[in-house]
């Protein structure tokens, strides 16, 4: 009996330790609007999270529907992190309406425009870090440390990209509307932009050709997610290079994250 009395505290301590360790190891469950958000969450949590990506990197944001398994995941998730343009999209609203999860918190990450631009990517990183820390206070120190490392890496990568782009600064191009902002950041003069492949028509192509005639266009830039060949007729008519950029990590195996995507886009642009 004496042994049992003395053994009880050890058993209780072991149980408490086991419960605490299990609670601390519980991964943060996040629904991410796109692979841009997923990339940041994975980096800041060092893989200590479960993430559902609503719109994959190879998909057009306007052409993706929520799936049944998305609803199942969201029913047990902690956070939904989305872009401003997704706030009223069916993929998000249908999910929120369908799941019975009172603790699920929706946060709109505010940066608008191209998240490929380093300054916007920094802002998104800071906002997502704040959201993750609020949802998992016990992970704050680790998240903040990884946030600082990511911000430093963004600055370093931007500097490297600027060096590669010096030779093409000021050149004139035609660009897909969803790439125009990034292409301008890269130092190009965007004479005209064009819409998605299913929206562009012969009249618009003729208008663009008329506007850029004699203005020294050095290339036509398409956007992977909105149609890789939308601008190809323009490139062929002008007899200039045609390149395709991507707005989302994961659009191909060689661009799994933001940094590889930015570098791949810059490599393409430096050929013009």
C-alpha cells in the first residue's frame, strides 16, 4: 500500500506530461486561399501545420471549385486565410456556409496586387505571421524567428533579381493583365496589356497591334494561370520572343515556393 501511495504522484505527473506534450504537438490547421498563402504558412510553421489549399498553383483562381474534402478539413480547421479578391468567391463562401465550426476564424490578408513583388510579399508574410501567432500563442517565438528569416531572404533575393534585370530595364513589352504589375516592377515599360485567353478577341488584338506599332516592342509576356498562349499571336505577328510567367508557387515542379518562382520569372524576363 505504501508503494502505491508513493507511486501515484509519478503516474499523475507522467499523465500530465503526456497530455501537455500531445496538446503542444497538435498541428495548426489552416485553410489557405491559394498556394501563395500556403507557401508562407508552411515556411513560418516549419511544417508544424496542416494546410488545405483551395486554389492550387496550376489553376486559375476564377476556375476552381471547393470540393467535399475541403469542407471536411474546414470543419476541424483553426484558420481560413484568403486574399481580398476571394472574400465573396463561391469557393470560400460555400465552405464557410457548409461547415459547422464556430471556432473557425476567417482572416483576409490585405495586400492587393502581385504577391510576387517582394515588397508585397513582405507585407503578406508579416500579416500571416500575426494571424498564426494569434491562433497558436505557444508557437509565437518560433513563428517570429522564421518570419525574420523569411523577410531577410526576400530582401536578399530581391537584390539578386535586380542585378539580373539591369540589362532589360526600360525595354518595352506587351503583357497579360495579371502580370503587368510585376513586369513593371521588373523595370519594363508595359505598352499594352491583354485579358485572359477566353476573353481576348480579334478586335482587341488588332487594337494592341495598332497601338504598339513602331514602338520597339521586345517581347510579349503571358500569364500561366490565365492562358499560356493568349499573347502568342501578338508575338508571332511582331516577330518577338514570347515568355510565360506564373503568379503562384506550385504551378510546376521547378517552382515549389515563392523564391524559386520569383527567380524563374526573372530568368524568363532577363532573356528579353
